[in-house]
């Protein structure tokens, strides 16, 4: 009987031990399961919060990139010399170049206040509000609010611009002859002291037409005004229909402050009766013909809107080009007496602003290379969780 009692006692103890171990393992498993479930939920929540954060952050970055790359209007800006004085043409009108308004300052100026929606990947659109406050005429205090799911980003920016100061100096069309359509040189070059045959250059349609526009061409000619005797023009603008000289020792002078428009100029001389024309200002003529015993001195600008023609050439037949000639078509033959300083036409006479006549510290031929300086600095950055 004692033996069976001991066996039953040992079996009961073993059963209790097994039950205790099973219970312990169950408790540990439940705890581990609860901890794992909590971690999974926490990780999922953190993942969502992190995704929401990067979504609103990405939306803000998109707006900042738009502000930096913004291209606004193209507007004229006056050229100035190194002392800050405005450069003007011969009529006193400021010479300008086109400058493009770009960057964050002009984005705010043209667009804000503004509310837009930005989509990042497959996420729901983010509502972005942009506003500004003027600190001074050149500075904005801007705010950007990006509102996402349970999270918002708020950015404050100080945005400023500095007006372009394009330092320039007037130059010259530095060739003695510019042509727009054709150039023909025949005859002797023995007396061509400035090498017109090789010292010429084609001028573009754009520059040529700009010159004509700037000097006020076309004009209406005075049909009753024909000049054939010695004449000295007064300062101002004049429009005789024709200037014709043939011998007689006549002289014509166009002073510095004078612009003369004529439909035709015909100059010829004979024997010892030499004709002399001195152009200190600007002579604009549709057709210019020179031959015989005559001298033309160009100190200002001679602009021929159709045909320049020089022929013949005695020892006293000469063209002295101290500045330059612009002609649509240029033709010369014969002895070709050309001399002078050939220093080119002063741009102030033509109102030109291209790179041949205006030298600047940067490229003024392309508006995109002449930008307002516009910059922004972050002054406050906040994340708000809802």
C-alpha cells in the first residue's frame, strides 16, 4: 500500500510541474505577442507619420524650387556709365537693354498671395498657402504653409532683390564700311589707304533696321527743296529731296548737331572746280553717287539706305572716312581714293545697344544673361502635428 501511495504522489507532483511550465510559457508568449503587436502598430504609425512629414516637406521643396526658377517679365533697363550717369543717344533719350525679372522676389511680386495644391507620388494633394509682407520696396517677408494629413510645415523667408546696374560705355562700329546686302569692290586699290576692299563687314538685318528706326527713318521729303549751291545746314533735322553738285567749286557742310535726310545725293566735279562735302553730323540718303573731281569727308555718319556708288577717280577725287559708312549696297570702282582715320561711327549717333556698340561687364545680347539679383533666406522653420 505504501508503494502505490508514493507513486501517486510523484505523479501528482509531475503534473503540477508540467502545468506550471505550460502556464509560464503561455504568459511569456502572450507578453511577447502583445509586445510584437504594439511594436508593429507603433512602427506602422511612425511610418505613416514619417511619410506625412516627407510629403509636406517635398511640397515645400517644390514651391521653393518654383520660386528660384521663376521667369517673369522682360523689361527695359537704362544703361549707365561707371559714374552711374545714364547713357543717352544723340537725342537725349536713355539707351536701354532688356532684362528678365527672375527668381523668388518676382515670384512673390507676381503671384502671391496664392493657394495651390501639390501632389507628391501617390499621396493625397498637399494644400500650400503662400503669402508675403512688404518690409521695404526691395524686400519681402514670405510665409509658406504646407498642410498634410495630421502634420503641417511652416516656413518663413526673407526675400530680397537688387536692381541691375549695367555698367556700359559707348563704343563704335569700328569698320570704315558696313553693308547690309551687298559689297562690290573693283578697280585699283593702289590709293586705298584704309583697305576698304578687306576692311568692311556685313551688318545684320536686325542691327541695320534698328539703326534706321533710331535715326527716325523713313521720313517725308520736302519735294520743293533741291540743293545745288554751297550750303551749310543748321543744327536740327532737315529733309531736302535732292542734293546735286556738278563742279562750280561748291561746298556743303553738315554740322555735328544736324541730321540730313535726302532721297538722292549726286556729286561730280570737273577740272579745277572741286566739290567738297563735309559730314560732321549724320547724312541719311536713299541713293549716293560720287564721281569726278570731288571730296567727301565723313567725320560723323553716312548712311545709305539703298545704293552707295563711287566711280571714276582722278587724283583729286577722294573720300576721307574718319568715322564710317553704312550702306545697304556698297559699290566702288575706278581709282578708289580712300583715306582717313577709319575709326568707326560713334554709337551715340545711332542709338545702338547691341554688343558691337555697347561694351558692358556682361553679355547684353541675351536678356537671360542680364538678371536682377534675387535671393531668399529661411528665417523660421516649424513642424506642427495635429
